[in-house]
């Protein structure tokens, strides 16, 4: 069966799952959000990685349906957190190019927030720079609407794209996620350290929050803490896991 036909069938059969990975404050590692990561479990116990089917779904138009499922599941999760007294934790959703360009994302998020009674700010969106490059005018308009609705927007994999200073200062984006490529050797390699220092300074100069992805070792965490990064995410703290395991690992409310 062709991949897109398999995805369509998997949606019908409700085979997809979300795993979650917390994003934590650097200073005390308190969780501030959980990022949704799409999982497609297979009979052999493994799963098909998202990058093996999301780009195909973009081309076939199936991304609309898949993205709607992810958003609804994210809203359900935000409602579960609120019901458990943890509405201090936001739910972050990755949004692909087709989802961002082809649809009314702000409207869709607002309808879900109303339906599930979510507080303002309960959902965050993560985008890559390439998503914004496709149709810059539409992107700016969509970002402004999201910001008005209180939906925080993060630029994912930051540093691997084409952002210029002038572009960044105009962009209605709240958060930069430093790509794990730069974080990997930040405490061991002068070039990686210089790049991360520059990205942190750049983001802070335009009032953004900085998140470091892919933090795997205590040395990286220490470096990021000493160099003013705001938040961290990675295997040092958390593996992506189903909701119950993630919830149990969130730690106390602060
Ligand atoms: O979870 P993992 O490391 O395998 O994710 C691989 C890539 O797939 C990452 O770039 C991640 O952002 C992306 N991804 C994971 N879940 C989703 C999703 O629900 N929607 C979109 N568009 N991308 C996702
Ligand atoms: O592109 P995006 O940042 O959304 O990708 C998220 C992916 O990164 C997820 O698939 C997740 O499994 C992976 N990831 C999360 N933390 C770490 C980490 O500490 N190290 C590595 N190598 N991958 C990570
Ligand atoms: Na992401
Ligand atoms: Mn990333």
C-alpha cells in the first residue's frame, strides 16, 4: 500500500498516538509546557518516524486531516492538565507548512479553545522558518492573529534556516528553539558555544524567550544556565512518553 493510503487507513483506525516531552525552566527545571510528538506505533513494537510520512502527507493534502487530529488531541490534553489542576503547563503543537499555509489555523485553535474551555495561552505552536518563507504576507497575518489570541509561537530548529536580524525583529514570534545541532557540543566546542551565545543574545535583544533543544548532559545544562538561556528540553530531563508517564514526571507546581 502506498504511504498516504496507509496514513489514511491509520487515521480511520485511530492508530496514531501523541507522546509528550516537557520544556523546562533552566534555573529550577520546573516544567512550563509539554511538546506533542506524533507517534505511529507498528505491530512489531516500533513506530514509523514522523519524517517518514509527514512530508508525504503535505504533498497529498492529507496533512489537513492529520494536523486537525493532532490539534484536537493537544486540546484534549490541555483540558486534562487543567482538570488535574495543572493549567500552568501549556501544550505545544508542531505545525507543518501545509497546515500553516492552507488553513485557518487561528480560527481552528480558537474553536478548540472554546469547545474545551481552555484558558488563554493553553496551546502553543511550533513552526520552522521554512514554514514562514513560503508566503511571508500570509504568515505575518496568521502570526499576528495567533498572538492576539494569546497563542505563543516558537520558531523551531532555530539557526538552521535563513533568518536575518531585520526579519526577526519584525516577526510576531515569542520563542526561539535553538536547534540541537548547536546544543550538542555547546560545553565542549568553542564554535558551538559562540553560536549559542550569539543566538541567545539575538533572541533576547528582540524580547524573545530562548529554549535549547536536545540537552542530553549536565554539562550542557550548566553552560546554558551560565549563559542566560531561559528554558531547556531533552533526554537529560525527559524522553518523549505517553501522557500518564509525562504527567507523573512533571513535578510540583511552582
Ligand atoms: O519525534 P521525532 O524526533 O521523531 O520528530 C521528528 C520530527 O517530526 C521533528 O521535526 C518534529 O518536529 C516533527 N513532528 C513530530 N510530531 C509532529 C506533528 O504532530 N506535526 C508535525 N508537523 N511535525 C511533527
Ligand atoms: O524538530 P523538533 O524539535 O520538533 O524535533 C523533536 C525531536 O527531537 C523529537 O523526535 C524528539 O524525540 C527529539 N529529541 C528530543 N530531545 C532530544 C535529545 O535530547 N536528543 C536527541 N538526539 N533528540 C531529542
Ligand atoms: Na518542535
Ligand atoms: Mn526542533
